[in-house]
């Protein structure tokens, strides 16, 4: 089961910014057409707009009511008053009143901008929120503007997500992300990941989280993804070891119990040198200070003893592995890598690949990590790309992303 990413951040501040831009467009209209508005209407209308621009909403509304109360107004003048009501309420963030006012301002020939404003207004939290109307006006906006605006698709997705329609929301978020281009907004990816999680689609959620790590390699995104992977591959000690080493590489482990578990897995995998590195990092970051100190010492002492013995015997172990199968060469290659001998690890990994059979995916993963340790990014990625087993392939993809970022 995937761990939930940090909750998607509400996008209201971005939406409000768009509303303010829309308000400026609306309020500019009376000024541009001043010659068509009589002075008796234009004077209080301009005063209302000026007051609104200064944040004086009550004064602005009073002037609008004055203009609205004048008899004998033309249809054009009434339309400009209606538009001004919409703008003043939006500027004053009174969205409960803004919705009906902006609908009244649509007139006989609504513009795409007016539909967009209404979609945003009806999405705003509060007593005036109407998610169905928000979706409807966003769709009208898309129909009037070509249908590709990623922000509008995202807004529709937010309304569907807030309504609990996660399947529709996922589709809308996916469209928004596709239309956004090479680097969509991080929060959009979070909303898509959250929608898949709520649908129980852990495979799709995992793919989105991987994309988050690729585009936004924050410690939070990395930590969530690697923690999920540990649970996903928990039945395979070698796979778990590889995930823990990625977490070590990224300095993501923040719990004493995790450091201890990772060190034990490394010892069980026949790589006590890696266990020593894990424990050293745990002590250095003080993560082990909050755990069972006696247990941590036992693990560290055992790892140190085993690592010293293994290091002294590496020449013999390497010779024995050369005559063995792929798995034996992976084990000795991992040992070489744990002792900082990346070049010898590459030799062992290539021997394992040449032997074929079980262990080849682990060998390619080892080969990629060894090249990455030598800062040979292109070679590392080539090796990672050759991993076939689904669990190992997902781990390899993350190592490949990491190699490109380091």
C-alpha cells in the first residue's frame, strides 16, 4: 500500500490571482467606453471602481447602488453596472455575492473570460461554493477558448476531487498535466497522485510519485517513494537492500529502527560493509540516538567485525565467485562496492551478466550503481535500463533518476 504524499496544497491563492486579473479586465470596460455612459451614471460608477481599487469595498458598493438607482439608464449602462458589481465583489473576496453578480453580468454575449471568472468564483470555499457550477462554467470556458487551457482542466479536477469523484478528477488532472508541457506544477501531480490513492490504484499512484521525484527531487518526495518501495518489495531481501542503499545515498533515513533494519538486511545480503556505512550515517545524523542504544551497538559491532573479516578475504572471495554463478558474483560485487572499490564491482557485475540465469537483474542494478559511484552517468543509465524484473526495474528507474541528479 502506498503511503500518502503530503496532502495536495489548496490552490486558492492562484485562483484568486486569476480572479483579480479578471476583475481588472471587467472594470476597465466602462472607462474604455466612457463616451457611451452618461455623466449621471458614469460619475458614481467611476467612483465605485476607484474605491474598489483602493480596497474600499463598502464605499464602492454604496456608489454602485447609487448608479444602479438612477432611472432612465440604457441597457449598455446597466450592463456596465452589472460588470462592476461582479468586479467589486471579486476584489472584495465576497464570493457568495460575486457568483450571482457575475452571472448577471454575462449579458447576451458572454466572453470566455467571464466564464473563467465564474468557474473560479464558484470554486472558492465558503457559503457561495457551488462545485457543479464551477465545473459547468469551466467547461464553457474551455469550449469558448479552444479546450486546452491546463489551468481550467485542473480547476475542473479540483471540483471533482472536492466532490469525491476521484475517477473523473484523475482524468481531469491527467489532461491538465499533459497540456501543461514538460514540467507541470508540482501540486497538480500531488492532486493526481492523491486521486489514484483514493481509488486504490497504487500502480498509477506510484508512477506519478516517480514523476514527482524526477521533476521535483525534494527529500519529502524521495522519502515517500522509497518508503513505499520498501513495503512493496518486502518479500525480497536483495531488493530491499537496494532500496535501503538508495535511501542511504540520499540521506533519507530518519529513524533509528529503519537504520537498524537496513543494516541487518545488508548483513543478511552478505554486505556487512554497507551495514557499517548505514550505522555510521545513523550515528552521524543522531538518528540512532533516539532508539535502542544497546541494540544499535550490537548491530554495529557485528557489522564491523564481519566487514573487517570480509575485507581481508576479498581476493579469495572474488576468485571463488568467478568460478560460481551470477548470484555469487553479485554478492562479491556488492562487497567490493561497499568497500569503495567500484571498478572491481563493475568487473564482478559483468561476470554475473555473462553467466546469465538468476541474478542478472541484480547484476545490472549493481553495475549501474557502481558506474554511478564513479560518476559515469551515461553508463549507469544504460545498465539501469536493462533491468527487467518489475520490482527491480522500479528500483533501477529511481537509481537512474538519482544518477542524473547527482
